[in-house]
């Protein structure tokens, strides 16, 4: 692949651009879904191709891609990219000189203890089937069970006219489990997702069978609980829900393209935007995180970027263009799902630094409140307004957990909610995540439990 990219870079066409970036990629992706004991889907998908991105007249990007790995095709894609960049440059008046990148060469691979490349189709099917069997063992009240296994092996090549040459190899494994318990017309769902950058050692701590059993047991227990009350409460947010809240309602508004377009953090650099107990960062080097990317798709190292420090907004996540507009350095947050699309500003592994509180201490200071666990997703906008579902709750009275409750929704503005945080848990948990911002992406979230005030939309007393 590098030989093809280098030949392309040596053509005369490259002299017509200020910057040329070439990306090659091969991907092998395997998926298997088991629903109620039946294998619904089992697929083996592969892709190979290259994309060329050019910057022309210090104004405009052009991009083109192909899955034809010949020199003629690569040269044509390069020429198409330059033509597209020049065509759009006529429509732009502002020139923007990108910060130069120093020459460097890198070759990095994910540490994998238990490789996946030798797995047969039968071996793959066993993984979600084991999750199903664990869930089914919980009893007849568990009416619906679905488990999906996904693995990806990516080999990415990056070459640029600035003298950057990077090869990155990564393996990722994920398992999604959902169970629905049913009784007298009442349906109670529960789910759990696990995933990491690495191999089948993902299941060393918890087997698919035990995870399936845990999820089904959670769903069954919810049948005997009632809905939580509604109103504004002092709550403890478990890492499973904190991960969703952080990514959607705080992380996206901290992406420079959304912030600079008028998002909730747009003019807040240097200002207090949360409790002083909160430090938030993005780090592509978190070992095992689904967002483990040593370098982004512009050849920039994905080093740890402090976004919020002790409540003060310090930085956004930048690609090279947004960084130039802001007179700062790029942060390594330009990522593309595959070779056929352009990089976007994305989170890698976004995290909240751990605090000083044990799980017991988080609870014992609450006179009347709730402990919210699990996530069913939701939505948020660039102003950090959000609505999310949680799977279950616990009522807290007098510093003690007194009752189990079903799930409901939380809503509010994350900036305002984060200003009410008065405790952060010591233990941080690495959670898997996915994102659909114009393109699909896998990412990580490194989160503790937090204690804050939030609006709960339950229907109980």
C-alpha cells in the first residue's frame, strides 16, 4: 500500500496543491446476531481502498476516493481531488494557512493477547449464543433476548507531502446484549455493551454467558419495581449513564466545528463552565479504549487534550483547519470512519478525571435523592440541552439506599447540570461507545460516578 501511495505522491499533479494527504486502508469486519436462540445474521465484510485529500490556494480542501488499487486509479483520484479543491476555492475569499507539521514516521499496532483472525464462523457464533444461553437461564419471564458480536481489524496507511508516513494496525471487539422481561403486560428492558481495542481477552473478566445472565436478571428484577418519582433531584449518576451524558451533551459541544458554529461553549474559552471538581479530557492513547488512535487521519498525534480543567474551559477538540482559525495547534481529533470519507472532528476517548469519593460516600451525604444506572441513549444538541433514558434507579433516603426502581428519563442542560456537581467518584470506568455524527465512529468514555442535581421524568410518587 505504501508503495502505491508513494508513487502517487511523486506525480507532477501534487505540485498544484499546497498539501496532499493520502490514506490507504484495509478492513476485515465480522458480525453475528443471535435473537431468541436463532442466528439471524452472520456476515464477513472486507473493504480496501484509498482516499486523497488536497489543500489548494490556502483556501479549500478537495477529496476523492477509490477501491481500485492501481497506480492509474490512484493518480486519477489525486487529480480529481485537486480539481474539486480548485473549484470550491473560487467560492472562498478567506485564506487560511495551516500550521505546518514536522516530518515523522510511525508504525503502531494494538496490543492483542488473544487474536481473532483464526476464529471460524462456528467459533464466532458461539459468542452471542453463549450470551443468549446465559440470559435464557434466568427464566420464562425473559421474553426477548438479542446478542450481537462485532469484530474489526483495521490497517491504515497515511502519507503526506509534508513527509509524514504512518501505519496503524488496530483490532476491536464488541458485544451487545439486550433482554426484555415480561409479566402481565409490563415490559422491562435491560442492556449492556462491552468493547475494547484488543482481542478476545475482552471476555477474560466476564464471559458472554455471565453477561447475558446479568442483563436478563436485571430485566427480570425490574418487573417487581415501580417507576421513579418525577421532579428535580439530587442524584448520583452511575458511569454507564455518565458516559452517555458526557459524550452527547458535553463532548459534542466541545468539538470545534460545532462550538464555532454557535454551540453552547462557543465563546467560553477561559470561563467557568462546570463545577470546579470537574476536569475533562480527550485522549487517543487510552490503552484498550475503543477510541485508541495514536494518530488521527491528518497525521496528527492524538495526545491527551485537557478540555475543561477544574471547571474552566481550556480548549476545544480541533482538526488542522479549525485550529488555524483559532490560532492554536491541532489536537489530533480529525477522524474518518474509512478511506472513502473525509475526516471530521471527533472524540477519541473522552474522560472525566476521578475524584475523592468512594461509592459509599457518594450515597451517605444524600438525604433524599436517586441513584441512576444504565443508559438507553437519547439526544442532545450543540447547546448541551439533552434528554436521556436510564435503565434503573435506587431511591436514597437518609444516606441509605431504600428501594429499587425502574428506569425513566432525565433532561436538562448539561452545562447547568455540571455546575451543580458536588462530588466525583474515585473509581473511573472505561466504557465503549459509538457515534453517528455524519459518519459512524467507535469511541471510548472514561468516567466516574458523579453527584449533581437533575430533572427526572418518572411517573411514580
